[in-house]
């Protein structure tokens, strides 16, 4: 189990939140710490995940793809087969159990690719909770299918127009809301970031991925994999897959970030590799952030909305600093090529976020031997990305249809949250 040292992971983490949020964070921490070592609570969580989300997700061999690449045997941990289409539901169901114990009636969340927002809206509908989701305007435009379902599920989706209008700004607005409403509201933070205990708490619930993966690998492969690869936005799916292997140094852990268009400032979302992210404190915690020359949080880019966060989990920052995690990146172009490769060779439609892990994994697998085994965590499926992928792979037979559908996108300037600079939360 991933554990902090009083909220810290090496020199990263902590609780740098407004004083008004301290009681809510302490309440959450005490409840979580009282339950995390309780086998009955974990069984309750596993049962909920099995009965509602369809766990365990399979470990799928990719035989045709492995032959084509010509290196390691490639396997996929199929988080795309979860209810709602991604790993995000794991964390949300776990936090739902905590909300029920705290007796709160309202939940809020931030979302980038929309998968966490969708999962939160699903949980709120199941438990009968009021739900509000903050989402950057640019992400709403890129992921409107998820926005449609959130609203149909009864959630209020608030577009955020400040800053870069993506995940960073959505998290800022969610924190502001929570500061004014924590007495009856729980913030369902979606990734392993933010003030303690959120990084540890989210990693705990997502570790269900890695626990299943380890058991499946022993059964299907006969041993632990040689390499586990995952995409890295905030870090929740990666930590979920890595969790049981962190102390197993015979298993390589590879985190693939969004290389975007180039290494130019504002054109990528690489924080873990040398010369990119810098130590900083924002949004309630200390980690590696992309920053400009004045130390302000910088702009990011990725074709995948879920990977363009300006910071990264303090747990992953610490693992990288300690040399336990190997950071890698894939460009937009490489991710799209990996997307099409998996689609054509294995009949699986990956999310664009997961396609970054595929691109990094394929490169590494080609340098490995056929006796070695690589598991790539397929964090989500690509239904939500249809229009972004269609723009990248246009086809004349349906280009007119695509243009008509894009023209139907709503006016995202309504219901916009105005606020201060996105760098002022901490």
C-alpha cells in the first residue's frame, strides 16, 4: 500500500490549503485512516466495484500486435471495460462509500477528459446526491459527449473560462466551491493530487487495478511482468497499476506523459522529465509543475484532454526523483499512430490518453526480447474521442456528417464561471 509520511512523499505533497478547508481535510483523513487497513471495508469496496462496475477487468494478450512489433509480449489491463469507460469509476465508488459515512448530501468534482465528471455524476445519481462538475470550456468542447451524459444524469456542469480553460482551472474552481460549502459537501477529487490526504486516498482506491493485475499476471503469464506502462496526467491510473510493484525492482515502471506538439513552452504537458517540471506549491500541494520564467503556472497542450494538467501527483514526482519510475513521453502524432495501430491489429478502441501509454510502450517493447512481458494499462476507451480522432483522420465519405455534427456543438460561453488567476489557490 502507498503510504505518506504525514502527507509527504519525500519532498513532495503536503497540505497547503486555505485554513477554512482544514476541518474538512482532517475529517476526511481521519475517516480514511480508520478504514484503509480494515479488510471488511476493502471487501465492501471490492463487492461494490464488482456488482456495479464489472470488475475485475481482464488482462488481455495482444498476440497479433506483439508479432507485428517483434519484441516483448504485450498485454493490456482493460480499464476501458469499466462502467463509464475508464478507471475513474474506481476512485469515485470508493469516495462514495466515504460520503455515505460522512452523511454529506452534495458532491463536487473537477474534470478534464470528462471521464471523472461522468463517473462522479453516476455515483451521485446512484446515491441520490446533488452534484456539480467544474470543467474548462476547451475541455467541454473537446468532450461534449461526456458533458451530455453528465447533465442527463442530473449533474450541473459549470464551464470555466479563466486561464487556459482546462483541468487546472477546473480544479481551482472546485476548491473555491468547497471552501464555501464543505459543511455539507464532499470534493470528489479525481486524481492523486491536491492537499493531503487526497493523493494517498485516490492511490488507495485505484490500487485495485494493480492488485488484480498482479494476480492475473501470476495466473496467465506465470510471473510478474517485466514492465508496466501507463499514461500520466495527474497520475491516478498509473499509480493504480504500479502500486503492488513499487517495491519489486525487477518490474520496470514507465510513466508516459503528453509530448504534445513539441518541447516548446505551452506545447506539451511533460513535467517529470529533466528540464521540464519545477518544484512548486499550488492547488494545495507541492509537486513538479510547469512554470514560466516568473514562477507562474504555465500553459499546457495535449490532444488528450485528460493529460494536459500542469502538475503531477506528488507520489509520482517522488518515485521519479528516487529513480523508481522511468518517465517517458509521446507526441500527439505518436499517440494517434498508436491509437490506429491498436484499433487495426487488436480491434480495441483506446482513449487518446491511453494511446500515449501505447505509443511509449510500443517503442520500449520493440527493444525487448520475445521472452519478456509488458503490461500496458489501458486506462479508458475511445468513444469519447470520436470527433477529435475524426479531425485527425478525415475521410471524405463522412466529412460532411462530421461538419454538421461539429456545427451542433453548443455555445460554451453560457454558464461560465469567472474568477481570479488560476495560480492563486495555494
